[in-house]
C-alpha cells in the first residue's frame, strides 16, 4: 500500500477568502464577466438552459435564464466554479475562464510521481484570466490521492465531497464545470465522482443544486455531441482568444511535454472550440469508458518500471468508492445526474 496517507491542510493565511469575502468577490467578477461582449475573442452559440439534478427528494432544478442581451449567453453574469483534479486542466477551457472568471477548486498539486507541484503555474493562469483560487487548492499530492484510493479511504473522499458542497453553497454558485470521466486517469474520474457527490448532496439538502458541466481532457477538445449542443456552453474562439490560450499552454513549463503531445495529436484548430457539456450521470461511471480503462494498463507499466507498487483498478478501487459514496448519502434515484429538465 505504500506509506500512510497524510492530510496536508492549507497553511493559515494562504487563502484569504472566508464565506463573507469570496462570495462578494466572486459575484463582482461575474458581473465584470457579464460586461464582456461577443467581440472579445468569441463567436458563441447562445441559448437558454434549464439545469436540473435528480436527488433523493426527487427532481430539483435550477433555471439560468437569458439576460437582457441574449448574445451574452445563458451562463454569463452567474457565479461559476471550476473543479478539477490537477493544475493545468484549466487550460482546456482557457477562454471560458476569461469570460466566466470562476471560483477554482483543484484537488491535487499535480506533482505526479516527481513530487514537484505545478500549482504556481496554475495560479499565474488564474491571475491572468481573473479567476479566483478556492479553499480546496492542491489539497493532496498525487501520491496521497493514489494511496487513499488503494486504501479505500472513503472517509477522506466523503469529507472532500462535503467540503466541495459547502464551498459551492457558500459562494452561491449557479453552475460548475469539471473534468469528464474518460477512464484515462483515475484522479480525473475521482474528481468527477466527488463533484457529482457534492452536487447530489446539495440537491438533497437544499432542494436544488448548481448546473453541472464537463469537458474532456484526453478526448478531442472540439468534441461536442449534437445531442448536447442545445444545453452546452459552446465557445468558438477567434484568433486573439486562441492565441492567448495557446500562449498560456506553451508558457506552462511543467506541462511542456503534454502540451506538445496534445498539439501533435490534435493540431491547433480543435483547441479553438471549448464545449462544456451537460452532465447526465451521477456516481455510476463504469459505462463512461471502455474496459479495462487506460490507467490500468499504464499503471501496470509503471509498476513494472518500479515507479508504483500497486496498480489502481476501476473494479477494485474506484467502483467501490462510488458505491460507498452513494451509501453515505449521495443518492440519485435513477442512478444519474441529469442536466436538463426534458432529459
């Protein structure tokens, strides 16, 4: 199992926002974001979304209506949050960051097996885009996360889901975006489990929860299924916005290799589109990817190379975590988190 898991609290004073401080700040940023126009690096598919979640109390919904200027989109001017597993994921939705200026929660420090945090680089990206770091910000190292998964530390993960729910509630968040489940990296999929659990708990406790969106990290960046487009946040970047996005990615030193591979694999143009898709599933995620997931074969290679001691597996580690989170209170009657009232 490796060394015991150690919780690493945020140092006092490192996060200056209490509920009474970061909520007004976030609302102010949202109002500023709403003042940006379509001419600011954007050609946008706009529309109205009625976003809902299935909770233990039945279906509770939140409606984000169009403002006076429909071209601004249904999402502009509403407090937003981004919840991601690793620093650097924000680059996939860089222009949305510029427009929405969300509260950003980051589960790990992105240190991988190297032990070197990349939080500082993400902090720079957020500062340039006007996004706000949240109170869960590099809470775990990747090794801590993997050890907790291998140990089945449901107490840790349930506590994180509760904390995320509290942060979203205190900040008055209207909608949240986060990593999609892809079976590529266990950290990404666990982050999505925690976010979905947090939203389901909010729905149970308050009768409604924020709108829920996802974006791919391994998949094609421009992927936006036709059936999702009417309810998705879809941004088509102009040259200036795309240039800023690619410049931010290429300036992110710790991800130089990943950025190079992504550009080599997809090319430049697909990154012109940012599609935040409605989430239509809850804690049952096994159907979201082919089996065995990529991270199992990758983990086997890492164990063979002496990097890790044990392979993280979906059926042995992630599926039991999802089941236990559900038993602890994050329940969806039909096993799904639905993102639109008509679905």
